[in-house]
């Protein structure tokens, strides 16, 4: 079997079990495919940044074991020194320095055929240093803010361009993101589109009559059958636009809004809901179990995400798979998913436009099965097969 070592700073761990689950599912699907087809074995290096003084959540991270077997993959977690907020430009070099000895030990025990980076920054430049050191090809994947955010920072962009030129192949989660990469000076002829996957057994329309009543009990939040329910899935950070979703509620008669996720904007968003007199209509659900998320999406009439930028949001795909139309902004790969009224609406990023889009869907609701059909092309098996084909093309 060929051996890929994937470097990813975003990956689930015992302290943050919901952190980068989509990366884990993709690599687990590739490893599972390898067991059947005998093509790719997967190892993961998940560098953990720890500040010079490990306080709060960093203390728990610093105590994690250096390696673990998780879902059939060996995960290695070397620690590097992280300087929060101001040390971004040095992170790639720090990661490479911490990870290279681990990679060299793995390579000596079981030769590595390919180094893979799951994000463009800081993972890509770090992986480029490692790939050069052990003399193997490199692949780098772009997912969204690693391009749209870090591409606006000169120091990071220069490192990403060098890594892109050194790579044998590049991946992007949407055509829109691939175009942005080319505009930033990355070689367009190396870029391949690699859409996200989906657990089709979990994310599907669930239409039993007591679904909202069940969620009312589980979430402790009243979800009557007689009012619209909106779900907003994403980290509670400014660019996701939860404040816009909250501000749109007065124009959507009786609607309840479920915010799924956690983040630094939570206190601000709770204050906003209170100031607008909407505290009884907005639920902060936090990080929910992955078995609960399909229930929330299936119980909702619309998934609303007024985001400022994305590659291709997993939450869009998961909502469609549950039969729930999406109201979002025309950013990233949204236009590659929201291609018909059944899929939802693309709107401007302001409360009036979001409310108008949601009300239009509520007044013209598509059949859930029709919406779910729009996500048929997404699965983790397809994701793994396309990833294996990309890797195979690189090492030929």
C-alpha cells in the first residue's frame, strides 16, 4: 500500500472533539477505502500549538498523549510553541521544526510516498518544508478562510505561494475558491476541485410527526409546529453573520432561530438578542452531538447562514441532505450548490435581504425529498475515491 502522511492543525482531539471533524471523516474514509482496495494507508500529524505559559484550555491540550489510534488511523500530536495573535508568520516554521522528527521516524518505519496538507496556512508551508526534507511529493488543500483571510496578509501569502509552487498538486473545495487561488498567484494548472463528503446515513430527511416535540424536550427550547424554525450552523464568529440572522427575525413572523456552534461572539450575540427583545426566540444550542444536528436540520424550515466568506460550507450540504433549503450569501461555493429555488436563495448580507429570502422560501416551500436529491453527489466514499485519484496522479 502507498502511504500518505497528512498534516492538519485542525483535527478532532480529546479536548476539542468537534474540531475539524470534516477533515477526520475525509481521511478516515480514505483509510477505509485503502483496506478494501489496497491503495492508500493514512497517517496523521496533528500539530498542537501551546503558548510559552499554558493556561486555561491550553493546559489540557499540553497534557494530551503524543500519539493515539483513532478510527483506524494513527494520530501523532507533536507540540510547537504558539505565540497567540502575533506569531502567525512564524507558525509554519515552528510546526515544521516540531513535526519533522516525528515524520522522519514514521518514514523510517514505513516509507512515506506523499505529504498532504489539509489547509493552506499554516499547514501548507510547514508541509512543504517537511516534504522537501524527506524528498517526497506534496499536495495542499484549500478550504476557505485559509485563502480568503490569509491571502490578504503579505507574510502568509508569500509563504503560501512558495508552497503552492513546490507542490505537485493542489485541491480546492469549490470552483470559486480555485479561481481565488489563481488570482493570488498560485498555479491554476495544478488545482483540482475536491468537494466535501457527507454521512448519508446520518444526514437525510427525518419527518416523523413528533420531531419538534422531541427537540423541545432535548434542547429545553419551545419549538411549536405552528411557527417557522430556522437553523444557523457555524462557529459563533463575526464572519458567519449570526448577528444578521438575529436582526432579521422581527421580519419573519413568529420564527425561532437555533444557533448551533460556539465561539468568541457568543456574549455579543446574546446581548443583541436581548436588546432586540428576541431572547425567547433565539436558542444558543452550543456544540451539539453529531446525531442531534440532523434532527435540528430536519425540524427546521430553512438553514440560514449570512456568511461573509466560505470555501464550501459543510453546513450547506448537510442542510440540503436533510431536505432543508438554504438561505445564504453568494460567497465561495454557494452558487455551486444553490442552483435552483428548491435549494434556497442567495441574498445580500443584511437583515432585510435575509428576511426576504427566508420569507420567500417559507411562502414557497419545496418538497423535502426534492431538496435532498440536490445533495446526492456528496458522500465520504466519493470524497475518498476522488482523493485517492488525486494522490495517484501526483506520484505517477
